[in-house]
C-alpha cells in the first residue's frame, strides 16, 4: 500500500513539474453527464504579475453520445468587484461535421478532452482576484454528453 501511495505522489510531482506555464487550472464535473442550463460553473483565481501576458482556455470533456458536432457556450471574465471585463459566445467543433469522428484527446473509453483558446496574450490591468463563468448556450435545458467544463490559465510566450 505504501509503495502505491509513493508512486502516486511521485507521478503527481512529475506531472506538476512538467507544466511550468500553468498558472491555474480547475474543472467542474457534471455527475449525471449532462450540462444543465442552470449550471454555470465559476472559477476564481488570483493574478499577481500584471506584467505577464496570459492565455485563457476553456476545457471541455464530452462523451461520444454528445448529439451535435458543435458546442456553443458563453464565458464571462470578471474582476473582484463583479465588473465584466470580457464576454464572448464561443462555438467549437467537438466532432467532424462530415464524418462524425470525435476531436480532442481520448484517454478513457468514450471520453474526449478539449482545450479551446478563449483569450490570447491577455494582460490583466491590476493584481487581484478574478473569475470566469461558463454558460451553455445550446437552446436546451439539458445538454447530454458534456461531462465537465473547466478553465486553464497559462503564461503566454510573449511576456514583457
């Protein structure tokens, strides 16, 4: 048992060390494998270096049972006072529209992971706490086949 625990800790450390660009990453899992319209995952993070530029990504995990080729969602970037800094409706392909072949990385059975660039080389004006909220925009209350939504923030290559 101790050997398994030590191996897991070592693996976690190796993964963490290999991702030096990541500033923040978190995901919200939908236990029923559906994204309800009332569910609006919110991710809170802190920015300390305003000289650095950042790339913000939306993480999406879907199953092959997702019934459409595309997914539409809106993201809202807000500062700590709730002031909206960015808002955008995003439409991304999860499957090839002609063949139906799934895009993304598959690691476990019928699950596919995607990272979609939302903001490139974004520079925060002041240090502090921020949040990004996701809202599904597919004109239905229950969106089948979406199992998780998340946010990744990483340092952009073009830092000052």
